[in-house]
């Protein structure tokens, strides 16, 4: 979270920061929000964690609404590998 005064240092034009816009988050700048806003896809470690981020402040930290709005491009990918298919013992 940063004060909007950082935006000219990044070359953001005047008018780029406004209430409800991609840069604004409770009166501050939140670069995570910007990244999610403009992403084609967002992933997390599991479908369970995806649901937690979208539905609980403890996990979404205020971004729950944005994550719900982007639910069609927010995916939970299971953390780990298939140890039968990718076994060092049986793979040449």
C-alpha cells in the first residue's frame, strides 16, 4: 500500500488514480490489486484456498470483491505432482 504521490514517479498520468479505479484501494495505491485487475489469469495453490481468498477477509485482505469479480479467471491449481507418473524410480 502506497500513497498516490508515488504515481508520478512511475509515469502514471494525471487522472489515472480515481475512486474505484484499478489503482485505488481505500485511498491508497495497491499494486497487487492492479496486477489482478489487468491479469488474464490468476492462480493459487488449491481450489480450497481460492474459495478462502474470495470469501474471507483473513485470506483476501480486502480484495475479496475483486477476486469474486475475476472468478472466471481465478484458478486453484493443486500444489504437488503425481508421484506415480513422475516417479524417479520408474522414469528413464
